[in-house]
C-alpha cells in the first residue's frame, strides 16, 4: 500500500509578489467581464458562462471507506442533494455549431456540516471541475498570461473566427494525442466534438482531503453514458449542446462515480504546478461516492434564470477541503470578487438554496 502525504499548513509555497499577481488576474478577468457585458447586455460568468445542463441529483457517500478515504465530507456514509451545472469553459455565450471548447462540471453539495473556509457561511460544498487532468497553466503568472487573450481579445472576435481557431487546435491536438501527449491550451478552443454528458471531469488542481492531499474527479459509469462516448456527435445548431443534453436526460438517468487520487509525495505530485499530471502508477483514482441524476429536463430558460443567481466557487468549501496551490489561491480571490460583481451588475443577490425544493422544475 502506498504511503500518502499528510496535510500540513506549510505545504504551499507563496511567492513574494503573489498578491500583486492575484490582483492582475482579477483586473484582467474584470476587463473580460466588461467586454462580455457590452456584447450581451448583461454580465456573464468570466468562465463557464454558457450552461448546457442544469440538473438536480443526489450524491451518496459510500459505506466502508478505508481511513485514508473517509475524510472531510466523506468521513461517514450519507446522502446529499446536489445541483449540477455543466457548461462550456469560456466566459462567452458561444455558438455550439461553430466551435468546440473545453467543458466544465460544477457540483453544489447541499447540507454539508463542518467548519468552513474563512469568510464562507453557506451550507454547501462546491466542486468546480473541468475536462482534462491538467490545468491550462502551471502557476499563477502563467495563468495570467494564458488568460489575457481569452479575456481581452476573444470577446471581440466573431464565433466564426474562433471556430477556425477551434478546428486548427482540434486537429493539432489529435496529432499530439496520437503520440501520447496533449495541450490544455489548445484544447481550450479545440476540444474534441463529443457529447458532454459522457466526459470525465477533474479538479485538475490539488485540494486538502482531511488529513491528506488529493485531486478528485467525476467519472461516468452508467451504461447510457458509456454509449455516448462511442456515438457520433455533430452539433448543427447554436444551442446544440443544450438540445443534446435535453434529449439524453429526458429519457435516461445518469450515474457518475466521484473518485479521489491521494498524493504520495511532492516530488512526483507537486501542489504548486497546475500542469503536473499526478502519475496513476503511484496512486490510482479510488471511488468515494456515487452521484445519481434522475430523468429530467436538463436545460430550460426558467432553470437557467435560477442558476444564474447561484455562485459555484472553490471558496464554498469545508476547511477540510481547502483548495491548494497558487492557481487555487488566485481562484479563491478572483471567483469570489467576480461573482459578487456579476450579480450586482445584473441587479441580483446571491441565492443559497437550502434544498432541491427551492429549484424550479
């Protein structure tokens, strides 16, 4: 059995100029939000702007977990109501027929007890995941440089121009994947054209996992989801992803396993490098919970209006699941500030659902 890294408060390395870099990231994201607001007439999320599925479900923590997995919200068996928002990664409302981008899955687990991160008083634990096991940048400064074009230039370009970029990036990544490599930067606008319900979603960055350190992921396991990965998917309309999700979820339930990859040592599994893929030969992803989503309409305007008043953020977390590393330290500041700005711009206040009954059907 591997020896797992124990969590300590001194595992992270903070650069002397980190606060300055974090503020620059907030400034760039704010500029991107303002450009998008001018384009759409309202403020949208600076990332994961266009949702294609808004779902209600249940997360069941498994019984009999070994000590190293029975940590934080997974310390004891239980069932939790969840809200799931699946969306394109960019901070724009893009035409699905013209380009394929990275996708994200955000899960709000309701009614989670325990000490929360400083400044958070809600009752939920949020998990904000994306496709791919690596973040698009290694550190905070790389993240700033990678995000600037997406915030400052992309909103000014037509979807047709971005679609051309998407096609080239997708073809290039096909070549890279054929030789066992990939590029998260290329995949941002060149993601493979597959059904989003059948994808795997990952934390990409490290989190405290009670007494340990881990990365996490959601893996599709129900037969219908597995079949989606093998079926052709050809988005022909601007909202093709929403239409595809409605077609699937109106006829099929879905089940995902939530799995945890525990850290075995910082040399092979660094916390501060968001681009580092932790080797599964050292530590495999192991199942701690199952998320079930019943048959329902995945997206409609009423649901979308309700979910737009919600904030999904790594800052909404138990202290036992504190986000770790420079990328997450930047996200904790930026996501919190920009969510408040987005809601204020739109004349809204933060909604914090207590149960699924508050969510429109």
